[in-house]
C-alpha cells in the first residue's frame, strides 16, 4: 500500500479523468469533427500518459529520503520505473505508427525525460522542476490533439481542425498555469522535508512569506485569462459563464485571499486541495460549454 502511494494515484486519476472528459465530453460532441483514434486506441493513449506520470512520481519519490520512498530500495524503484516507461513508450510508438508518423513517439519520450530530469537532476535548481512538471501536464492535453487531429491537418479542408487545435492549446496553457501554482503549493507544504533532503525550492530560497506573494501573483494570471475568455467567447452562453465564474474564478479568488495568511502545512494542504478542485472543474468546464452551445443553438 505504501508503494502504491508513491505513484500519487489521486493525481493519476485526475489526469485520466481530464483526458477522458476532454475526448468524450468535448471533442466527441463537436459536429462533424473526425477523430483519428478509435475508443480502445484512445484508451491506450490515456494509459501511456498515466504510466509516464506514474513513472515521474515514482522517480521523485525514490530520489528523496527514506521518508518519501516508503521503504522501497533505489534499485527496485529504478527497475519498476524502467518497466513502466518502456511500456508507456511502446504504447506511444504503436499509436504514432497508426497515424503514419512513428517519429511522433518523441512526444512521449520528451514527456518522460522532462519528468525524469525534474525529479532528479533539477532538484537543486529552483523553479525549473516546477515549470517542467507544469509543461508536462499541459502536454497531456496537447497530445490529444496531436494524435487525433494530425491526419486531418494535412487535408485541404483543415480549417475546422486547426481551430480545434488552437482551442486545445488555450486549454493546455490554462491547465499549465494551474499545475504550476499547485507545484508551488506542494513546495510550501513540504518546505521542512525538502530542506532536509537538499532540495532548493522557492520557499527554501526566499521563505514562505515571499513565496506566498509569488503564488498570489501567479494565481492572478488564470483569473485574468478566465475573464478574458469569458468576455470574448462566452458572453452569450449564460450557463457556461456562470459555471466558470462560480466554480473556477470563485475558488481562485478564495485562494488569493487565503494565501496571504497561509503559514502552516495544514493551510497549504487545504489550498492545494482547493486547486485540485479547480483543475477538475476546469476539465468539466469544456462539457458545460458544449452543452450550453447546444442549448443556445
């Protein structure tokens, strides 16, 4: 059971949930939108992404102290890590070959490499590990469009697919920002443990109080983006706009207020859980928008 916790199953479940909802709650509901991968191939794509994320979590755990590793030896941890990633990249190669671009397996290799580097070599480099983890999270959304839209992007009538691809990019940027903030909250929560294991996180370098201010500033970015998207694209979709303001902007404003006075591990764990909910609500937001568009039409 302790070993299972090293994979952070809640985060893996959230990743799988996001990818499944994005496909079946958003892409599948768009009229006339062709998708290159069938259902079981898409399930394999999700499995590959989940395995890569699990490998990254495991590597971060075994690169820390025994408190993190849960008694798992480093040698055994590396063996499990290699098996997981070989399976993930093998699945990725099959999917890339299916769409006629076996070279696209590089996307899976890059994601695995970024997580490995952020968990090991960059433990001493402040913020870079956070940024790489957030970018990898954003890639998990972009990868959906790459493997579902690419065969159609080379066709003459490709404008619709290009539009959907741009929407996916916007969504992935928003998710990347949220995950970046979440990793900083985790660093704030683990400040004492990270100090003992030699990590050079932002709170260790500049203190929790100043780090709180940086989290505050970063949290303003998705708030501004949400207001911009709401005014630009959702002004005529009342239910979608209300959902975004209440379930996404509302908790983000709550985080902005609470981060100023956050001091204890309990405070940061609570705010991390709030942000997890925001990420889940953001995923569901795509479904709400789709349903509201149908109702409006």
